[in-house]
C-alpha cells in the first residue's frame, strides 16, 4: 500500500454497524491481530490480550451488556480487547520475581497500548475490505463481561470490535477543524472561534443522515453526551481487578 492510499484509507474511515452474512476467514483475522501486535508498546511490555468471541450465546449476552447493540451478534467477527497485566505477572512468578501492581501508570500504559493495538487491527481489516465499529458499551457492565469471558485478576475489557464485510455506507462524520486540535508551542482556545461553522457542519451531517429527523450540532452533542455521569462504576471495578489502587 502506498503512502497516499494509506492516508486516504485512514481519512475515509466510517463506523460500520451493518454487515453482510459473509464470514471472515480465520487467517484474515489472524493477519489483523498480527498487525495489531506491530503497534508501539510502552517499554515493550506488550500488555494486550484479544478474545475472539465465537459463541452465539456469549455474543448475545455481550450485546445485552453493551446496551442492546445488536451488531455485536450480527458481525462476522467480534473481538474484545483487554488490558492484560496478568500475563507479565505470571512471567515474573516463573522467575520467582514479584511484580508490583495497582499503579495508575500501569492502567494508563495498558489502556494506551491496547488502544494502539486495536487501531492497527481496524486499519488492517479495512485494508482487506472489511469494516468495523468499536464497542465501548462493554464498560456499561464490566463485571458481567468479566464473568462471561472468564477474565482473571489484572485483566479488564477496554472495548470490543465488530468486524465484517460492510452492508452500508453511512457517510463520514465531519471532524473538528484542525485549528481546534493542533496547538503551537502552548495550549490555546483561539480555535474555538471556528466552533459556530463546525456546529453548522455537524448539524447538516445529522440532518442528511437522518433524512431530516435529527438536527444536532456538535455543541449540542457534547452537552447531551458529557453533562451526565460517565460510568462512575469503573473505578471500583478497576480496583476490584487490581488496577489503579495506588
């Protein structure tokens, strides 16, 4: 893949939630996971595990736990990306070494590394003609997900990924203007002067996508999404799994 086509693929990203009935050969799934492993890893600790969920019953339970997201069941392949400190802990134990856990920095490293890994997986999948969508809704009921997937201490699910052959073309959501994202030398709110035009752009997108049923600016979306509790159960859950205890 040339540099131009890679960048175009990245910039053409769409979240796909409707898939054909075509299955994905396991060798393609393996290729995508191997591409995920090629992502950067902080200090080369490699703290990601991926669970490919094949059981229909487990898929149905996960879809329910994620808030009734039916594409968790209908996607050809469903992957759950987990932050995993347990594997390295076992490696240390085999060498009769103690690995301190519970540090917030470990939670950050494991989460960031796993997100980088997963983004590589999706990019690889898209290059093979697949589409997908990340499922953060698994964190709605992390204890349920933990039990369903038999996750041990020092492992927690960050999000899922539906993969399949696309059966829709939903269009791209317009991203923030570069002036609101890229800062020079120091942080600045000057880019917010472009917010009204971006609000209009996003509102037009939702209007077209919903066939006139939805008028929602970016500012309205932010208020709707963020002016409420954001999974307050996550801290006690993480601590119960041995993360962020100090």
